[in-house]
C-alpha cells in the first residue's frame, strides 16, 4: 500500500504526472518504512523521505540500492531512445511505464 501498488526493490519507469518519465524505486528500511528513490539520468539518486525523521539501513539494503542504481541507469539508456531533439521532449515512451497494481 505504501508504495502505491508499485513493486519494491526494483527500479521502474513511471509518468511523473506531467507526461515526463521518471525512474524510481521503492524499498523498505529496517523499520519497514517505504521510501522512494528517484534516479536522475546523470547517475544521481534522490531519496524522497516525506515525513520520516530517520531511515535505518543495513548493509544488505545499501547493496540493494547500489544494484538498483545500475538497473536505473539501464532504464535511462532505454528511455534515451525516446528523446526527440526536434520536439525537445519525450515521445512514445509511455509503453515502458510500470502501472501500479490495483487493490480491489
């Protein structure tokens, strides 16, 4: 529920709400708080913590984040094929976006 129906521990492509792709991942810390990572196409990672005062890591979580950075870079390379210099925008990338699981 806290990941909004998206899978945990794997980078995915989503629509950021403005028709632009974002590469993100959700993971849970040692206290089972779900945190979002936002991967920039330059290799930077932003941790979106919302209202959490602290996040608790283990060596396994940090190793998993390192693995997700590598996978996120691969997703950005796939997305690069959909950048249009002519339109200065992303075109036709939407089929790569992961859709959240719906809970009935």
